């Protein structure tokens, strides 16, 4: 699985990248059909915005965005949203097989 974390006019620190990668690895434990994860952090007003795109099995692409006062808070918000989407995808795929 490929994980790419970038910043648009913002520098993403190694600690933030490590935090994000660790959380993604836990997310993938729910569903192993994830092939690629891309996250982009941008400055939005006084806070940060993180957009995340997940490429999964069968050409499925999931997207989510989160905002927060810091990059870590925005990462956590977008990861929570993506966790819900991945669980829904897993259930849909499981129901189709039954």
C-alpha cells in the first residue's frame, strides 16, 4: 500500500506524517482492499484543511475532507470520516457476496 502525505503551501512535518501513516495502518486493518492513500494539507483561514483520497478494490475511490485548528486535528477528523466510509464499503462488498 502506498501512502502519500503532502502540503500545499504548508510544510508537513515528519511527526505529522508518522502519525498519519500509523493511523492509516490501523484503518487498513478493518479492510485490506486499500491500494493507495493520498492526503493533502492546505491552509484555510486561521486553520488547516486536509483532503484525503483512498483508492480501493474494484476501482472504488473514496474521498473525505476535514478541518481543524492544527494539521493534526484536521488529520484526525478526516481519518474518522474515512474510517466510516471504509466500513460502509466493506459492508456493501460483503452484502454483495452473500
